[in-house]
């Protein structure tokens, strides 16, 4: 049953399928840190997996093939300078090497005409959440029209325009570069920050009950054990910048399944050369609360378009911008993606132009119990044992 | 045989003679203090090759029914648990059936077998050992001319796992890693015997003078002490004297050793724990480093502990150690033995075979380094399940410079393991006719082994 | 309580005068023979730091300690120096001496300046040796000790053309001297008509006894000065010094060294755990767990002047970030220590619930009720657990081969059915099983192999249902405090008590109780006791004939033995 989301949220069209019929469970997002008066009702988690969802069994067809890279698209220009670029790059002169290449649209996508970008337009079986609460269809037209996906269990209305954007990029296809990366612990272990979730039980039990939730980026990385796995019940301090603390949002647990959100959240991400944050709107969590105290589920959200483009293109090693190198590796062109994003955007229309400003996305996650330490709060949460 | 000692010279004279005046600048006029009593200089020029003795210990024994060969003499068939030594069987002897006789004492589990074998008698109580162990007896005779009296190593990574001691108060700690062993031998103070030129280090001379100063005070201290403490002070001065002698050696040009090859780099640092894979690797690196140390004549006595008494070897992920398995694992009714515990017996035999092969891989004289070694492999039990000290496993590798025959299996039929210890001492040239205490006393060396 | 203590010390004075008919107040005994005790690695470091400052590094390997009668402190009276050990001491001595005369330290550390840097200077060398010799050897040097070193230094300086080469050698020779590496104790005759053999501990020896006992370091200048003036031989003099030392910040280090020894924490170096079963276990975790227990004990007993018995019931404990997951406790500070409490949802209280004990007294891959029971009986209750018989068939205890037995309790049930096992295991297993909810590294678990763990049992007639009640039963058991008195006394004098000293121990137990079981009071009473300050001459036969049967586990080989029991 659809319910109205708080007025703070820009789009009046968005609905969450949280089934919270009771308004009292829906808290307006506030800046308040959850008071930690009763420890036993606080349950902290640290994320141990964070993977942009790549549908494995039926990722959808790309009838026109996969996107080409700039290197392939401008192969003649590249061929002329390839040997020298390689020489300079290997001698350590990265800047000099890159200066030989054509103008870099990953730095400024507007310096080039749109070379085109192939999106995944057909059906695919994508797990996820119906973020807008609608069964959308491009044929219906209207603001930010898009085709929903069908979930693995036949769920209708799955919103994941991010997959339409990247579904025909080689690095995102099953067993591509990203798929293999997400299959490892690296996005967690190499991240300079951890992602934390805190649940406070306000009614019922952790099997069936109502919770207040809050997402945080932590001040430091995860702690690992002798096997290099994230340690359970470790204390994790929240980031000092409250920009990376979400507001408190409502959630409900039914038969061991947590549904929480929506909430806006910014989450820091600092892995190798990638130093940025995710800027998500109307994020929702759906996760199974497993017997060992861990969580396994998905985070679905609307990704702000500008941040989405910025996120993968602002890759630096020292002062050297490597966004184009990343694009060449992953299999797309920055200019193409830049112009494709507005075409797939499906959330948060600009009130003036009607253009959607966010792209629905889906992240698979797992989390284990942790203590979320808030330096200014009286007491931390208690991890479940 | 010359033993370097400046004892015939008053210490003060020695000090002045070496430190005073121009002695250092003109070379080695003080070499006269390193002459032996008959006046011949020690600086050897192609003398006989050094002979070495070592022990190689493995914990928790074997399964007698699967380890002991049936036939004796040269023509014996490899048994299931001796299969791993197939490639080196001709380079060693296998001795079964030698026991530590309890002499009415309790079997101090995991102690009686090893110290009974090494000391010639069963320990009487849980905290006593009638030292010294065999290696110390032998090093007192042959270990005084090298930089190190002996080298102790434990592949298990724990200094405590040593089985070498002079007595209960003077236990020789083991080097816990190949890297530490390497640094001790080939680090500071190492002189390549094959280097073209030799300049005695004036710092060595100064170090030696410090020890002389300390030794001056011995009598005053001894007057102050009772007998048991005086014995401990004697051990202190014995240790000091040994260092003095080592330093004296370093002031001499070492005789060239054709077999000596200085390792080019240090062995890698390994995790020091009792996981079988780590122990095997640590052991392998230690063996290689030791072999080079022996070839370069840095020591002539060594003790290698492959696994500790009451073996802590374990498989990754298992709740059990080799030791707990020997007691707790059910005997497989079809196989007739404990497969998990037996795995470690086979690992031990493989490690032993590789150790012997490592010594055998270094050419020396007309043969190999192993020919100029005598290495005794032994354990603290035969059947570990019952802590049996009857029919302990022994293996003697090398030929002790051609003095020992190899390739034989002999059965001691329950006689004292002191016979093995006495044999070893005689093979190493010690003038000893009788060894051991009480029931374990013997004057019967295993003459079948003498060539 | 204060009143009783004052009364005792007053009586002590009169006892010393009268030396007879001393009743309730204090017990006059003659202590055992003096000893020759090797200084420990930590004492070595402390002496170097006190003498030359903490910028001089002591980096080297020390020989492992030798445990006897449950204590390394007793082992120090038996252990000698091996050739390889001496090699290490000599290398350390050279490294320290080189640092002291190095240009960056020399100015601060030289008590005088040489006439010329390029030649010897007997006066300055002599001053250096006299000054540092007294600190290092803990007594003034004899004339010949100084002269020998001056002569050698002069020769070396002349030969090398460097004054400091001579100083370096002189210092090296002090650092390898037997009287530096050992505390060679002296006693002087102090006969009385009744006890013609009576000796008193010589002044400088007594100074060392006090400082190593109370501080785990060498005597400071003030203590040496008191010894020089003969004041330690008087009741007022020694009381004043002991009280000064009890008020010092070094007291915590002294208490810490005792518990480190008693709890066998030197064995932490050898603790390893199976990474697949205990992935949380790291070197860092082990180090923090050991430090946690030591901090807890020292904070409670010294800083808090707490009751020793409360160590077994307290729910407070110091905590670090890395220990948090072991106990399931949130930790606020990113690095460093904070005071925490055991979580309410776990049955934990006191020392017996600490991770350090769980880790140390367990196997690499699992817990061990028997090892834990042995430790509690031997170290905390001063009882003796005989060795296991040699020919036991342990097959029934295996975890892997006996799937029908889910828990250690079921597996160990065999012990009680087998008379040869039962006589010892009836002592160890019931209390060890009370801690089975703590796994091989001390994490809490409610069950094992799917079966619930039953933590209940009987401790010498007292029922308990979980580790909290077991801790309480310990706190209430008289043997616990008596055993501490016994161990601390043995630690102080470096040997087991003699039969004749048992009277003194009984008295010390009463005084400990009267002082609310506070450790500084007990340390004071021991330091001032007759047994600590006197000796008998029978040095020759000391070890063999007069030593009382040792109650605690006696063995250089204790570790191997411990591994033997399940």
C-alpha cells in the first residue's frame, strides 16, 4: 500500500513500498543522532560487501553490441601516438603521456560532441526494489519515462536505470572487470572508510518489530582478522563530518526481513585512486536478518546524476586525472555516458525543466554486527552476539 | 690436538702484551699466545676435514608395527613409515628396539624417552634431568675450536623446544627461525675462511681484554659462594672462557675450506608457528643455513628440533595437534592405526630425509658434507599413544669421517638406548668406555656399526 | 586494621631485642640461605634505563626464563648462563657501552671530562667506573675492581688513541660481570644465644632484595645510601625505606612483575592459535589480552588499594579497541586503554573470565578445562596436581572421533569413570568446566557442537552455576589469599619457604586479612618480616634438604607437562 513520503523529499511522486501503514513509524528525517539511552535496543552493523548489482542470469541483450572505448573509436589518432604514450607513461611521465592524447572528455564532457552511448533497452531480470512504487513503461510517456525490470521472482516494477546505462558496457557485463572486482572483498578492505548502519528497536523484536535506522560513514577503515575478514563486534567510530551521517529513518522487520527508508545519504568512498562519495536520494534498504546476526540484502537509491558521472571519472593518481584511462579499461566513453545519463534518469525531476536529475541504482550488500561509536553520544550501541 | 688457551700465561701479562705498544699496528706478534703447549702454531693448512655431530629430534615417535623393519642387517625392506627415507637409506642406519629402561622410576611422559636417550638415564622426577645431553658432552670435546660451540634450532619457532642442556639450570635455547640462525652465523663476526686476505679485527682483541678483566675476579666471588651456586658460577666462567676462545680464533686466519660457500642472501622471514606447512618450510631453510655453517666450520655440533616433545604440529583448521591426535584419535579399524597422527609421522620422516639430503648435497673432500657428519635422529616415544619408551626410533646418518658403516638396520631387542649414545660418542672420537646410569649403564657400543 | 599493623611492627622491634617469647604480634624465624639469582630480562632493562636513561636501547635476545615451583623468580636462583646466553649478554654489553659513549649521549652521561680525548685519563676513568659501577652492581666497587678496569681502559685508550674506547671497554666489563648479571647475595653472622647460626642479610644485599621485590629494579641512590649508613639493619631504617618505596610510582612495576610471573605470562610468546578456528586471534590481540589482565590487577591492587579477593568478582576491566570484539564490548577510544565492564549478557566476572587465561590455558584449536583447572589449582590455590600416568588411552576424548559427545564435559566424563584419572581430574575438571563457555581464545559461547554448555559444578563443596559464581566461590575460598601470601613470599626470597618459615606465612596470612587483603600491606609485611631479613648459613645443602615440599607445580618443564593434560 503506497504511502506519502515526507515533504522534505523533493519529489511528490515517489512512493516507498515499505508497507508501513502506521504513520507513527514514519519519522521525518532529522539531524538528530539516535539517543543511545537503552543499549540493548541498539544494533550496529558494518558493511562487509558492497557491490553494484550486476544481474548474472539474465543481464539483458545488447543487440547493437557493447559500447566502444575512445581508444577504439579514435583508433587512428591513438595509433599515431601509442608508442610514445607508452614510452612516456612507463618512464613515469604520466602527464606528458596523456598530453599526447586527444582532448579529454572525462575532464570536461562538453568539449566534444556526443559520440553516442548504447544503453540496455530491452528486458532483463534484475533483483531490486520498486523505488517509485509504480509499474513504469516508456510507452506511457510522461515525465522521466522508463521501462521497469522484472525481478528474479517475477517482481514487477524494479527500478534500476543504472543498469540501463551500464548494461552494455563490457566492464559491467557478468564476469567483466567490475563484476570480478565486486566479487572480492577489495571494495570493503581497501576502502579508507567503512559504511555503518545502526538500528534502534522501538517496538517488537529483531524478528518482527519496528526500528529507527541511521547510516554512517566511519572515520576509519574496517578492522580485519587473521584471515583478512572483517571482525565482528568491532567498535567503529562514525565520520567526524556529519555530512556523512544520514538522517534517522524508519524501518520495519517482518519475519526476519528488514525494510527501511527512504532517506538521503552521502557515503564516503576512498579506494585506491578513487576518492569521492556517493550522493544518494531516497535510499531504501531491504535485507534478510540472518541467524548469525549478519545482514544480507540490497541498498536501492536514486543516484544524483552529477555525482554519478563524477564518481567514476574523477579518478586521480596524485595530480594526474585518470578518468579516461578508467573509461578505456571499463569500456565506455565519458562524453557518451554524460549525454546518456539524462536519457536514463528516472527520479527527482527538476521543478523548472521537468528533467529527471537522479538515476535509480541497486547495490548488493552484506553487513556484520559492529558497535557504532558516536563520539558525542553518551553510550554506543550493543552489537548482537 | 691443540686446544687454544692462554692459560699458561698470566692474564695480566697477556693483557699488556696484546694491548700495549705497537702490537696491533705491526700485525700479529701476539700470536704466540695462540700456540699450543708443544709450540706448534694452529693455523692449519689443509689438515683433516672437521667432523661434526648433530641430533635431529622429532616428537611423538611412530607406530612400531609400521615403522620397524622386519629384517636386520644390510638387506631390509622399507616399511610403510620408512618409505619417505627411501632415497637416503643407504646413507644411514636404522636402529629399532633400543629402550630407555625405567629403573623403577615413573615414566615422565614426553621427557623420559628423550632425556633418557640423551643423558644415559631416566630422569627421576618431573623437574630433574641428569645432564649433560650427548651433544654437550661431544661439543665439550670437538666444539671448542669453532666460533659456536654448538647451534640449537627449533623449526617450531619456539626457543623453549630445545632438547640440549648441560643440566636443568643451563638449557641451551634454540634459534626459532632460519633468519635468526642466518644472522647469528653469517652476520657480524663472520670471517670467510676462503677470503684472500685476513686482517685481525682490533675490536676483537679489545672484546677479549674485557673478558679477561672479568675473569680476574673469579676467586673473590667463589669464596663467597656455597657449592651449588659455585657450580653455577663455574658455568658462567665456562661460558666466558668459551667466548674468549671463540674470539681468539677470530684473531687467526681461518684455514681455507673448499666446501665453504657463503650464502648470498638471508633466508626469508617465515611465520613461526606449529602449522605443519610452516614448520616444514622453516626446517628446510634452517637445514640449508646450517649446512653452509657446517661447511664453513662455524660450528661442529648442532641440535635440530623438527617438532617439539609432545609434538604441537597441526594442520590448519584442525582442533587437534599431532600430540592430541596420538591420544584421542580412534584407531581406524581397517587400517589398524591412527591415520591423522600417522600423517605427522610421515611428515617427520620426509623432513628427516630432506635434512639428510641437504647435508649430502654439499661436496666436501672426496665425498659430501654428510660423510663428515654423524647425525642422530630420535624421538621421545615409540608408540606415542601409550607414551612407550620401549623400542624408540633411532637413525644415524653420515659416516663420521668414514668411521661408521651405513645402510643397516639393527634391532636392540629391548636393550638400553645408552648403547646408541655410547656408540655415538665413540664414533665422534671421545675416549669413553662406559656410559649411563643404573640399568642404563653400558660398556657395549654397537660395534656392528664400526667400519 | 591500621591499629593491628602498628601493633605488629612495634612488637617486631621488641621481638628483635628480646628474641624470645614473642607471641601474637610477629613471628621470628630465620630465613633460608641466601641465593645467587640471575636478573630477569625486564630487570636488566630497568637497570639500564635507570642508570643511563631510556634513550639507550636494549635490543637483544634473552634466554627464556626457567620456571620452578611455579615461579620464574625461584628459577632465577637455579639458572646459570649458557655459552650462547653469554654470547648474547656480551653483545648487549657492547651495544649499550657503544651507545653510552656515542657523541650524542656522552655529554649527558659522562660524570667528568677527560684531559684529552685522544689519551687515557685515569682519574676520569676511575670516576666513571666508580659512579656507574655502584649503580650497575648495586654496591660500591672494591678498589681492585676499579683499578683493573682503569688499567685496561688506559691501555685501550693509548692503543686506539681514544679516551672513550677505554670507557667503552670499562663499561662493557661491568655489564658482563657476574655480579651484574646475578644478584649474588651476602649474609653476615648475627648470632643470638638461642640461634647461634643466625645471619642477617648484608646491607647492600638487603637493599637489592627490597628493590627487586618491591620495584623489580635495582636500588636507587637513596636506598644505597641507607644501606651504606647501615640503616637497613635497623627497624626504623628499613621501615622508613620500605614505606618510601611503597609510596613510589615504581611499586606498580613491582606488583606487575610478580603477577606476570605468577600468571606465567612469559609463555604468551609461545601461544599460537589455529587461524581457521580462531581468526580473531592475532599477536596484537594476545598482547592486549595479557596487558589487560596486568593492568586490571595492578590498577585494582595498587592504584585502587583494592581487596585481592575482588579480583575474582570484579566486572570492570581495561579495554582496547582490538579486545572489544573478544568480549563483545563497544570501545570508544581508537587507540589506548579505557575502563570498561563485562557485558551484561555474558556470565563473566573477575580474572577467571579474562581472555588472557582462556588463551594461555588452552590448545591451539580448542579450549581445555583440564589445563584451566590445573592453573587454578596450582597457581591460585597452591595445590599440586600430579602428572598424568604414562599409559593412558585417551581415545575417548577426541573431538573429531567421538561425534556422540558434543561437549568437553561429556568427553571428560571418562575421567571420573576411570579411577586412575579421577584422582587428579576430580580436582581440575569441575572448575575448568566452569569456564567452558569461554572458547580457546576467551570468546563467549553458549554451546559447543550444537549442545548447550553446562557451566555448573562444585568447587570444594561450593556449588556454582556459571563463571560468575565460580569467581565468587574463589573470592570466598580461604586458600586463595593464603596462596597469594605463599607465592609472594617465595617470589620475594627466591626460594620455596622452609618448614620453619610456615609459622611466618600463617602470621602473614593473618596480617593480610587484617589489612583487608590489600597488596601493598602484604608487600610491606613481607619486606619487614624476619624471614626476608635473615638467613641461615646452610648454603651448601640448601636446595636439597631444607626446602619444604613445594606445593605449586615444580618444573622447568611445566609447559611440556601442561600440554600433556587435556
